[in-house]
C-alpha cells in the first residue's frame, strides 16, 4: 500500500462529508442540529486530511526510521468504511431532495451516520493519533515544521473552531437536560455523567492550549535558528567577497609590477 493511496482515501472522506454538508445547508433540508454538527464533523475531516498529508511528506524522508501510524492497514480500512458511510448519507440526502420537488411539506429529521456521536468521536480519535505520531517524528528528527500544513495558522484556527463547536454541543446537551428533567428527580448517575463530561471537556481544552503553545514555541525556535543561519550565511558571503576583492587587488598589483620590471631587464 502506497502512502499516496492512503492520503487519497482520507481526502475522499473529507470531500464526501463536505458534499453532504452543502446539501444540509439547503433551507429545505432540516436534519436535527444540522448547522452545529455540520461544522463539528467538517473541521476534523479537513484537519485529518492535512495531518495525513504531513504524514506522507514525513514518510518520504523518514519512512526508514519510523513506522508511521497512517500506514497501518486498519487506518486505511477505517477510512474506506467512512467513505462508504458518507456515500450512504449522500444517497439519503439526494432522495430527500428529490422528494421535496414533489411534496410541499417539511421533511422528517434525518439520521445520518456521519453526524453520529460515534462517527465524530472516531474521526477525532484518528486525528489525534495521526497528529501525535507526526509530532513524535518532528521531535525525534528535529524537523523544520514550516512546510507542514499542521503548523500553519489556518490549521490552528480550524482546531479552535472544532473546540468551539464541541463547547456549543456540550452546552446544548446541558440545556436539554435542564429542560426535560425535573431537578428533583435527576439521578446521581446523571450528575456523575455530567461531571465526567465537564472534566473531559476541561482536559480537551487544556490539551488544545498545550498543543498550540508548543507549536508557537517550536515555530519561534525554528525562526530563530533560521535567522541565525541567514546571518551566518551573510557573514560568510561578505568574508568571501572581501577575500575575492583582496585577491583581485593583489593580482592587479602583481600585473603592474611585472609591466614595470620588464623594461629594466632589457
């Protein structure tokens, strides 16, 4: 299995999800919580494509030194499954779109596999696994991160947007719990579940902040090293120019001396 083959499969997942998201953006297609979950699944899918693109780049340089996670056949199999789920969802959306051409009524809420909690969770887990694997290679090999897509500001913005959507979903869950449950009948299990969710969310926020801080620090170190190399190169260039000028001056001086010496010999 070639690295590019894996990347194409991941890209197909992102493209299929993006196509479905456009259909969900229609005013007449009202999947439950579509506006929220559309972004919640889109951002990780796009981020995973960029992360795997970086994996392919790193694999080309360090594939003989590291066993890359994205080359695991299980990862490829999962992406193939995700493509099929996205295509099945697309068929649902297309069917609903056709029905709306003839039926003047609001459609029933859709149940799309790619908008399920399980699908989104597995997508984020895959993203985390690939990013951590790439980070270990970058750290071990002291890789210049500037060519990597995951080191670009746009990538960090996408991750922050994903976090914002996660917070929105969590807040919505808590709001629904307050509306539909009598506070006097909330079980201890429900309270504990919410506490665990809050702790998990806090840990996720801390991890995102830590990752962003580490990325900023690493970019600053790389920039400082690059600036130093530029200055050293300029100093070397100036020194070489000075040596060349001195050699040229000595050559011209020697030539002049030779011209004056020849008549005296005659």
